């Protein structure tokens, strides 16, 4: 059996995690002698929604049930196989060379995925301490971290939330409830001691740093060139020309110091696929924010750029980003109360504008997969409507990457003169 995560194994969905692992963990955590039955089943429900893991819906078919036990539950298994599959399919569709499945790149990615998984486990542990009314995470039954003694099996077993709605990136949604919850997370992190903060590594040095290597960047640019849309091809070439300016990982890691802001707990990947809703009449209610693999202590603006890029239309984002930052800051003040605020509104606005080019660039791969999903949709009317939304969002993101890049470039020139 291969001793790495990026080679298919003989466990569930070609991972190293087995039925026996999950059964044993739940028997211990739920204090039961019940066992999985012959009709147990696992179904991958995370296809096209996650790049760093498999999300399996488990029906255990409990035998010798001795108490009330979950009829169904989720197992999130960390694996790069999902990302390999996504890039392979995109490369095949656009008839381009796959530069992502290079062994050294995959080995680097595996190291980063393990760090990210362990960060997610720590973050769930922290968020489970929130008051029930403010908690927006699923119930966690069990979580297994990667260690020297456990190099191949990192996973989280959690409650399956029924009747949820994921609003994909080709749709738009209000961000008010998301901003309220982000304020809760940040305020809850202000008293986290430095030794715990230091256990978190910046995803910009880990997972994003790995993906921002030349092979990964080239792959993203080629996507635009291969799209067939003349406008996107031109913008892809324009993006390639400024990429070295935009992708400055060290600058992002040091943002809080540069702007004089205090580091706060950030989600790290706050976009549509990681936000779960429930339909309540004619409006959506936020149920859970998931996928904390890139959680870290850093600059608040990084999450806000991501959520605005993913959830809002280009038109609404452009018209309301400043107003929304002010709204968020008001929620943060409520949550912080009598304690010292971690940064000023002016610092937040400036950090948002300076981070926008790299933050919007990071949003592009997720929206890129949307085009692939939509291309396979058979309902032509629905397909056109959703494609128009995705095209508007992507086109505005690209234009605003250039806009804020030029703005920030001029600002830094002025600072050098001073």
C-alpha cells in the first residue's frame, strides 16, 4: 500500500480511511456496542464542491443498537485525489497539458494538506465553545489529526444537516448573516493566547504557497486562454503580465504588521461552497459555515474580499463593498463590547483594497469549476441564466484585479517618494 495521500489506496473512495476506523471511533465517542451492518453505505456528496477532501454521507445500518444513534452522518476525509480529479477533467476538457499531477508538487501539497487538516480540527474545537445561539458549525462527533504515528488517516466525523442549500458561485446571495458570523469568530479569538495562535500556519505559506508555484499558476492562466471567449483570452494575457506583482505571498503573510492591525482568527476560504443555508419561506437562513482547513490568525480583510467576490454580483460588489465593510465593523463592535478593537475601520478599508488583486485571483479557480459544471447542464434556459451570472462575476473580478493593482502600484510609488 502506498505511504502517501496522492496515490489511490484501498480504503473508502480510494483513501486510507476504512469502515473499521469510522466504526471504532463512533463506538468510542458515542459509548455504544452497536456496530455497522451489512447494508452500510457511503456516498460521495462533495464532488465539485471541495478540492482538498472527500465528503462522504454514511448510512451505518446499525446493528445491536443500544441507544439513540445517528441514522446518517458525514465523514470528511482529507485527500488530494479530489483536486487531482478536478484538474485532470479541466485539462481534458480544454485539451491542455496537466502540470499539476507532478510527483514533487503532489508531495509538497500532501504536507500542506496535513497542516490544513490539523488547523481545521483545532478550529472546530475552538468554535464548539461558542454560545449555542452564535454557533454556526455542525456537531462534531470525532476528529482525527495527522501525527507522526498517524501519517495517512486524517478525517472528521460530523452530524449530517438535513435540507440544506448551497448557493453556488453562479448565483448571488446577501452577505449580512455571513458578516455577523465572521464578527463572532473574530471577537471570540481576541483572547486566544500566543502559543495557541502560533500553532496555526498561514495558508498563504502552506496550501496557497504550494498552489502559487509556477505550475499551478500557469494552469490557471491557460484556463482563460483555452476558454474560447475572446474577451477572457485577452484578460488572461493581461493577468499573466502582472501575475508576479500580484502573487506576493510574503506581503500577505505580513499584512497585519504592515497596516498596524491585530491578527484575528480568519476562515481562510470563505466563499459560496463553504456556506450552508436553509430555505425559510422566501429568504435564506445561515445554518453553518464549514471547511476551516485554511483557518489562521491573520488580516480580517482577506476573508471579506473572498466572500464579496464569491457571493455578490460584480455590480453589487462594486457599488456596496465600502458600505458592507462599515456594516461588518458595526457587528464587530457589538461582539467586542468593552474590549479593545483589533483594528480601525480605516485600516480595514485600506487592507481590503490592497489585498483585492490577490484575493480575487484566488477566487478564480472556484468560479472556473462552475463553468465546467454548467457546461454539463442539460437545461438550456437555466444554463444560459447561470452562465450569464458567472460570466458577469468573472469579468468584473478580472477588471477589478487590474483596477486595484494599478491603484496599489501608484500608492506604493508615492510611498517610495516620501
